[in-house]
C-alpha cells in the first residue's frame, strides 16, 4: 500500500515536471532562442549566444573568437579552470578524495539514535531529488557555455543524495559511491594519458575544430567537467553517509 | 621528456585502484614505487637534463610547467628511494586506506619536487598534508587521532597563510611561475616582499619542523607506525627541504649568487633555528621512548639545516646538503633498528632493549655508526656538514658565532644521549623469546656502510654537491630554461 502510494506520487511529480519542461521549451521556442541539440538546420542562435555577446566593459565591445584551442570554450573562466589549469583542478578533486578517506579515521564512532523522518519529507524527497539532479546535470553539461561547472554541479547532485539520506530512503550504497569515485578518477587521468599519446602533452585538449558556443563543443572540457561532477558528487555523498551512519 | 608527468599520474591512478584490490595492495605499492624509482633513474641517465615540460601544451608563464634540473633529480631520487625503503618496513596486512594515502603521498612528494608553479606547489603540499594526517591516524586510538588533529590544525592554518601569500604574489607580480617570479622579483618593494616571504615561510616551516610550528612532530612520531615515521621523515621531510632551497634561494632571491632575505628575516630564521636545536636536544636528552628521541633529534637536525641556509653562503650550503643526506640515511637506519628491537623487547623504551646489541651486533653497530654521523665525529658523513657550517659561521658575525657554539654544544648533548643508548644495547641483558630475521639486518647495514663511505671518501659526494651548488648559484639559468629566453 505504502509503496503503491509513493509510486503514484512519483508519477504525478514526473507529470508535473514534464508539463513544466514542456512550457519552458515552448517559451524558449516562441521567443526565438531555441534549444537546438542537433545541428541539421543551422540555428539562428547558439546556446551560449547571450553569454558570448555579454561584456562588462563597453556596450559595443565584443570578444573576438579565433579557431585555436585556446578559445574553444565560450566561458573564459572554464577555459582557465579546465584547460590552462586542468592539472590543478584535478588535484583539488584528489584533495577532496583524501580528506574524505581520512574522515572515517578521525571522527569518533559512537552510536546515536536515528530519528525517523516525517511523512512529508519522505513523500516529497523523490520530487526534490529529481529537481536537484536536473539542476546539477544542467550545470555540468553547460559548464563550458555559462557560469557553473563541475564542482558546483557535483555539490548540487550530492544534495539529492543528502535529501534521500534525510528522508530515510535508500538511494545508493557506499560501495556504488566508491566505484563511481574510482572510475571517474581513473578516467580523468586516463584521458590525460590519452592526450599524451595523441598530442605529446599531458592534459592537452585534442578534440578541436568545433563551433564555439554549441552544446557539443570545447572538445574535452565538458567530458572533464562531467567526470569532475560525478566524482565530487560521490565524494560529498560519502561524507553524508559517514555522518549518518556513524553519528 | 613530457612523460615525466607519469611520476605523478601513475601513483594517483594506483590510489584509486587500491580501493578494490584488497590484499594485493601491497604488491601494487611495490610495483608503483619501483616504477617511480626506475623512471627517475632513467631520467637521471638520459642526458637530457635540464629540461622543461609544459602541461596541456601551454608555454611556461601561462600554464603549469614541470622543470627537471640537477637539484630536482637529486631530490626526486632521494624521495623515491625513501618510499621504497620505508615500504620495506610495512610487514603486517594493512587496510586499503593506508595504501591510498601512501600513493597520494608518493605522488604529492614527487610533485613538490617537480613542479615549477607556485599554486601547483601549494596543492601538492596540501595533498601531502592530508595524506600524512590520514597515515598518522591509521591506528585509530586516542593518541594517534589527537596527533593527526594537531597536525591537521597546524598545517591547515599554515596553508591559509601560504594561500594568502600566493594571492599577494599574483596581485603584485601577475604570475605564479617560479621562473617568472624570480625574473620579476626585483620590481617588488621591500615591504611587500617581506610580507609575502613571512607568510610563505610559515607554511614551509611546518614541513621542516622548525620551532613555533613543531608541536605536531613528537606526538605524530610517537603515535604512528614505523613505516609512517619513515614516510614523514624520508619523503615529506626531504621534499620540504627541496621546497625551502628552491623557493628561498632561487625564487625570492634578489641578487644572483647570494642568499638575500629582505630586512632581518635572515636573523629571525636563525633565531628560530637556535630555539629548534635547543628544544630538540634537551627534549631528546630527557626522553626514554626511542621514537620520541628520534623525533626530537630530527627536529634538531633540521634546525641545523635551517641555520645553514640562513647563513647565506655557499660553503654553508654545502654543509647543509651533507647534513641532509647524513640525516636522511641515519634516521632510516635508526628507525629500522628501533622497529626490530622494539618488536623483540615489546616496548619502545630503550632501557628494555638491554642486551639486544650483543645478540644482533649488525643492527646495533649500524645504529652506532649513524649516531656518530649525526654527532659529527670525523670520518662519518655528518662531520663534513657540521664542519663547513661551523667554519663558515665563526667568522660571519655575532649571531652566527652564537649559532656555531650552539651546534657544538648540541653535538655534545647528542653524544650523551645517543651513546647512552648504544651502551644500553651492548650491556648485559636477559634472554628473550623473539628473533629477528637476518634479512632485516641487511638494509640498515647497507645504509650504515653508505654513511661510512661518504664520511671516508667525501670527494665522491662532493662532485654531486658541487653540481647542485652550481645550479643554486645561477638562478638566471633556470629562468632562461623555463621562460625560453635567449
């Protein structure tokens, strides 16, 4: 009975979300700034058009875009974080990994009574989780086009897990998180080695010649951001589990 | 030679793999460490040194770069060999976290030595901090958790300072590259350079175990396993000395060919070194626990190293490199010996180890050789270091003269407590159950023979040191190499 009701509520929530999504799509098409994922008809506007034309210095000044690897990403900050200083960014992720690994050692282990979550939280948790996952996914998919990126996206995705933990729902096991973490970490460095094999330099962007501002552009940057997002999400979720189970 | 980044990337991949391998982690650790040693030795003999590697294909001042010079490769080999030597003392089965921390520490110490970028350097220091804190707390008892927290609080406070210094450098000079900073450092005014140096040095002094930042040392050594002690001593300590040499002498040096710390920073560092030496020696004199004695003693040795660096002459720097290598070898011998003896006697108190030297003379003689080397007795490696530092300090000034006298007094105190221990080893004791395998006696013996070899035949080592000093004397070569100036 309980499971059926929660299933029903989930379906209703999905319906509401799809209606919202449809209206967002309709409004964006009507105003002319359409969301084009495929490129069969050359679209008038790119996804990041507004962002590319935006400037803070003068009204009429504009970035000049070349075709080199340096400015494949429409968001300059992303270029710095995931291209010039990619190695630093990956090391930051490792810092997170190490701190969370050592976390279990330092925190004392006492058992505490866990308070049962309220019905409202329990019922609404899946809906909130879907919203969080959507926003987080949007953040890292669009990391090379607009402000955002892997780290905040990972944090947002991990809040979905946090809500699940608070609502007493079993979402992910710690072993799954460990696997996600390791696979994402290893593939970041394997991509680095791949670029060493292809171009001769570690962590060099080797997918070039795409249109700036498209969803599928900027070569390796979205891939790296996705991996970073998953890794950060897995690591932060690990902390929540650690607190929840060991408090 | 872009493949140099493998030294950092392979251990990091291994850190993730070790989450799943269970008991095979130990084999993985040996494979990765051997890979690092062989790779760095191959680079040493490749004949391409010095060279500069740009990561991501971005040229030096814009992207991150790794520079391999003579100084780098010397410390790189030291760090990786230390990793292998320390790994031999891991006998029991460890959990996967231990190996993960070890791999991260290995990669970060390699990175500290290799990197040519200030922010990258900071990140590696940060990584090594967390890895070491995890390793210290591995035993999960009250003592080790407290020691780890102490170390974490101290080093993260220090890293805030160094991050502030990095921000100031980026604001004033607009660059983070070592060579570029060294190129532009003359544009800085005296006040900002002093501020940056004070903030930055504070974080380096934590790794170097110098007085106001060394409360973590003794507890951390006492609370952790012998292998972890050796990681801290051999890998982190050695990499920290490299950082001080590179950053103080080559990046922030205003005149070439001379160590010029702005204002009276040099005398402040000297005072810190004095207090460190005094605390270290007196602490070791009153202590009965062997691990604590060794911790205090390594503090004192690093105080002498800092004194030598702050003297600001190249003869003293030669002495510093001798002391670094003698302390590096001697502490390995001592920790390995103490590890074996404490297993047989069941405690780390040296009074309980009575008579073990008669049953295992190889270990006890190796211990005595390294103790004599640390004291600075002639024909042992430490002698050549102490004599060039003291000989340089005596005629330099008042403060330096005090330092020279202090080092001599410290040698006497070291003699008292180390020879007391050696005497206890060789005095008559009672029979014991446990046995030490002869294989474990082999490694301390070889290291002690190396100490003797360097002490008797210093010319062999002098050649290496003169190459290193040539590099420190002319930072403009480093700048030209990295910025590819003509």
